[in-house]
């Protein structure tokens, strides 16, 4: 009897182990990565340039050289951030605000006032910070905000499934019944197969939306490089033709994330350490346009104690499986935002409720006020 019970227990243990190791643990969360070169096991991920902006100010104005963490000199994230492959000048100054200085209640008031004046926005993270004045505690802060529309709203299409996941999601795009004026907003970068293609979408401003259908699970910089390489080699028709179709899912996500791998370690050559490192992302994309808001903040403190179009077959550009989104201004060399969508339901579940705007209210252009930037020069203790 004891042998039988032991056998049953062993079978149950093995079964639970198989179940645990058989689960797709990379599909259980959505993460922000600090650089386009950052590696992660998570299938659903995004990058936006705000954290790199605050890191650049921290590196250039406080550390005044490459950042190295004592006891963690091989930190990959630090090495990638030190390369500064994204800089503030890669996006128009109308759309970001950044500052740095000694932490104090006055600095908080200044940031809140500037955000209200420039973007008519409030912060999601400033109230999380201890603003008690300190002679050796610095804040590096940035907000990026984009809000743009297509020349004409795309059609709302029938809901449908996304990839292998259950449930239906909302789609927009171009169907055979759509007004042909919508075709002019879309350009096909390349179309190699139903599972390997990319398109770009024009907007009313300087922004271009790239949509890249691929199962490749590479870092964002490699995915962007692959997309551009395939565009250069494509010999087909780039115009969106009358027989072509476009199908894109609505996206609505929100994420607040900290980077503990960067904190609580002394900066080599200084008596400072990164006390907090945090970033947020709010992103929506639907048939009318895109809204993007991102904040980043980093606190550093003293740590002395530590072809022929007529023959062209219809190309069905259905983004109904894993795909990548890039946002880039047309006169800049690199994107300022990237998103990989693997589990759409999981990503959209993170989104904040969308407030329905009064359609009678005419949208105004983003302020052209130049970036307000505090110029107080902190000194390393």
C-alpha cells in the first residue's frame, strides 16, 4: 500500500513539473526595455526614448563620462545606455520636455508648471518622489508626448481573432469596400509572403507609422534594420493598389516600470548612486490616429555609505499575428518608439480607459514652445 501511495505521489509530482515547465512563461507580462538593443525573454515589449534621454543628461552632466557600477562593471544595460544611440535631437523639441537639478519642492512645482504649459499634461510619477530638499540628491526627468492623426480615418472593420489567442479584437484598415482615397495613406515597404511584410502609414504631421509583420524575436534595433533591408531589396509595387487590403488591430496599453538592475550601486569614480529609475508608457492606436505619452525619472544621490500592378495579386496586409510597431519622424535617422505585439489581449488589458473626446472640439497643434531645460550644473560630490 505504501509503495502504491509513493508511486501515485511520484506521478503527481512529475505531472505538475511537466505542466510548470511546459507553460509559456514569456507570455505572462508586458515589459518596457531601456534601449532598442536590450534583450528580454518577454514576447510583448516596448521601447520609448524617454529613459535614454534622462540617462544622457545623467551621464553628461553629473558623471561626465561612461557610467560604471562598482561591483557590476559588466552590466549590459549600463553599457548599452552609455552608447547613447538615441538622443533628444532625434525628435522635435516640440514633443519632449526634460530637466534636471537638485531635488526640492520648487523643482517639482517648476516641472508641473512646465508640463501644463507645454503639453496641458500632468505627471503619473512626480507624486511618487520624496521632494524634501537635499544638498546631494538630483532628479533627471523627461516627458515625451505625441498625438497625431491620419489624413482620413480608416474604416472600422469586423472584429476578429488575433493569432492563436481566444476572443475577438477590434480592427481598422482598408477593405475592398473602402474609399480608395485611403490607399494614398499607405505604402507597402515589401511583401514577401502573408507572414513577412511591412507597410508605412502617413500622418498629418511629421510622423510615419511602420508596421512590420514578422515572427522574428530579435531586439528592436535588429528588427528595424531587417525591415529597412528588406524594403531596399523589394522589387514589387510599393503603392497600395486597389486590390490590396489592410487590417490592423486597435492597441491600448499602459505600463509603469522600474529598472532595479541600475539602482543601489555606487557609480565608479564618484560617491553617487542611482536611487530610483522609473519609466511609464501610455499608447493607443486606432482608426483615427495615435496617442503616445511617456515619462522617465532617475534619482541620483550620495552613497558614501554604500512589378506590373495589373498582374499583382491582392496583398492581404493582415496584422493579425505577432507584429512590430515603430514610430519615427520622417526627417530623423531613427525611431523614437517601438512595440512588439505577441498577445494583443494581454497588452490591451493594460490600457487605461479611453476618455471619449467631444467631437465638436477642434484639436489644436502641439505647442511650438522650445524645450524648457534647467541649466543648473550639478557637481559630483
